[in-house]
C-alpha cells in the first residue's frame, strides 16, 4: 500500500508564510510527478504546483512568484513553500503523486493524500 501524508497546514495572517510537506510511504518503486492541489469551499479542486522527478516545475498563475515547490527524492517528500499568503489562498491542500508501486507497468498509479487545511485570515 502507498500512503501520502501531508503536514504543515494551519491558520496564518495575510502576508504570512507556511510550508507544507507531503511524505510518500509504502511500496514505492519510483515516483514520477508530485504536486499540490487545493480546493476552496464551493470550488473545484485546482492544480497549485507540480514538479517532475527531474525537477521541472509548473505553477498556477495565481501563485507564481509567491509559492515554491520542491522535492527530496531520497525522502520521497514534496514541499510547498507559501509566501505572501492571501485570504483567497484559503483551501484544503492535497498532495498528489504519480508513482510506480510495483515492478510491472500496470503498477503505475495516481495517489492522493487526505489534505491539510490552510486558512489565511486576520
């Protein structure tokens, strides 16, 4: 079994910073892309940032210049450094990983964490 566990969410004032972490564990042969998504109340889940195994990154326009995604391949962990937070960043943040959990091509799958709540409010 594969698990993704997020941490680092919480309440922060506008303009503040938070760092989210997501550790993947279990039967993991290889992790390809990892990413962060978020879902605000009443809205659809959206991509925030993604990073490939080679380190290429992609960001939503709304977070460019404020958020930074990074990963530690040795620890199977992805991070999201969030700076200059705004009230509209309030959401549940979900970790996602595209990984191979076994030796066969069919063992490639898409996995999700349970989410961590980020609230930006004064």
